[in-house]
């Protein structure tokens, strides 16, 4: 399995594609859009801090699942 990597979130964070090159480009782009949308909701005060934290935890779980899937496909368990 690919070594665990910290994912940096926030307005100044590097793109997810750059942080996690093991993700396939369409997945990385989808996760980046999710990230950007969550930040937009926070900036517009449409989501609370606790809701944002929960959403980011769910996003991390989905990213981890995508990395595991990519590892399985490549045979790098």
C-alpha cells in the first residue's frame, strides 16, 4: 500500500493532484472540486466550523478509499 500522506486543506493548500500523485486525474479533480466547494460554503458562512470538519473527515475517507483502489489496480498493496 502507498505510504500514508498528510493532505493539506485550506485556501492556500497545494492542489490535491499535486499532493497525491497516486490518484488518477479524474478522482483528484473531483476531490479538488469537493474541497473548493466546502471552502466556498465556509467563506459564505453557509456551513459551521463543526460541519466543515465533519465534511473534511468524510472527504479524507473517500480519498483514502480511492488511494487503496488505485493501489489494488496497480498491484502495489
